[in-house]
C-alpha cells in the first residue's frame, strides 16, 4: 500500500552501536556514527541491535489526545505536525520497547479516533463537494498519507457516482 511506503520512508535519526555493512541496502557505517535512515530500516537495524533510535521525534501521547480533541470540534481536518503518522509509528515502537503497554493502548485508541474523524470528514467533503480535491487550503491540512487516501477516495467516489447516475 502506498500509505505504508510513505510512513516507512520517513527519515529517522539513529546512532550506530556497532559497525554495519549491508551493501544491498547501501548501508555502511561505523559504530558511533549518527545518520538519518528510513523508518523501516531504523526499525530493522534496531531489531538487530545495531542502532539506537533517537527518541526526540516521538509524539507525546498527551499531544495526540489534544489533537484528537481539537479535531472533533472543527469542521475541516486540522493541520497535524510534520511527519505525524511516522512519528506515531515510531512512538508506539519505542513505548512498546520500554514496556509501557498502558501508554501504547491509550495512544492507539486516540490515534484510531483521530483517524476515523479525519477520514469521515474527507469522505463527506468529497461526496458533497468533489471539487475539494483541488482546494489547496484543504490539501494543506492533510498529511502525505491522507493526500494519497484522498486521491483514492476521490477516484472511488467519482466512479461510483458516475455508475449510478
């Protein structure tokens, strides 16, 4: 899915704990080196105990709860922080690694509710105002993942509408 590729290509800062040389992936770093790598690679390298992921890009669970609260009160989707979904994925990974199951559960619930509200808004807007797909002020409020979803929804809704009318 295109959504996954957008999330997992997000750059994450890592510090190498040992020398790593994986020519197939273009990865060759000495222990102590700090670089940015795609999220999928950071997670894989950490699984191999080769890197430590910088946790400064985490999204705090309370921030997700606040965003959800604001989202529920607005008519249009609110602007999310840059890299929101990849940073959520990173945060859940780090919280799981730390064994903070309660924070993971709360965050997953808040993210699900936030996503459902945002998708609902996009679907209603596309169904009632198909031209919203060209509204730059609307598009600026969406993440790259949501823009990909919006395009997919627009295609499906337009196709359906044309087939029944």
